[in-house]
C-alpha cells in the first residue's frame, strides 16, 4: 500500500515551449469539470494543492507538480465546455495540443472521463490526438460515486468499447471517486510505477 503522492507545486506555464525539463512526466487531462483538480488533491491527500472550482474551465494554464524522484505530474487545461470567450478556449486547446505533441519525456497521459457521461465526442478528439502523437494513455473514470451500479457498468462498457479503437490506449481503466477515495490507492501505485 502506497501513501499519498508527495507533490510540490513547481510552476504554471502559458506555453508548452517554456516548460522546464523533467526526466519523466505523467499528465492529467480531461474535459472541463471532470474532476482533475479534485483527483490531484486526492492523490496527494491535500485539500488545496490544485484549485478546485464548480465553474468549468478554471485550469487555464499548464500546472506542474514535482515528485520526490524528480518526475513531474502535469495538470493540463480542461478541454471542451468552458465559460470563457471562444478565443480563450481556442488558446487553451492549442496549448493542450502543443504539449501532447511535443513532450519526449511524457511517460503516460491519464485521460479523465466522467463516469456519469462516458466518452463524448470531445474526448474522442483528444484520444485520437494521443494516438497520432504516439502518447500512451490510460483512462481514469472519475466521480464513480455519483451514479448507480447499472449506469456505472453501462458507461464502463461504453468506455471499454471506445478504447478498442485507439492503439495508444492502455487497456486497464481505473475507476475513481475523489470524495470516497475509491481507486486512489491503485492510481497512486500506477503513477509510482511509471517513475
């Protein structure tokens, strides 16, 4: 059993080209309001390490957190719906694509999918971008406590079917609830194993 990830905030960046070098990186990416910040806080067992907001699109920068071994956890801006001007949203999307396509040290991207909704069209765009960029990714389903068992099973099956179309997808899905702690230990162990 592993303890909380020892994460220390390093910096925020508006441009992937200005990011500091790291021997290894893992990235957290997902639709706006999917629960990225809550998940990072749960992984670190720290309530306010990453800023949580009920308003979609709050994470507008690339945020970096260092781990004790020198690796970096990268929190990317949410994609899809965001309460922001179209030009600003387009800028975030370009930032996300620039990062995904150009990081040689990226070990794995964790794509967060809301258990209540499954894979949506906007998620498919990112999964396809990861395939094209040859970035291995793994789906982490968030908010598993927010649905009943039947909906949960149906949406897991939908996500599994979607992943079969993506060669860069890692087959194992991690089901999580940041509120209840479900799946957090498993995800910590996976991240620790990538260092």
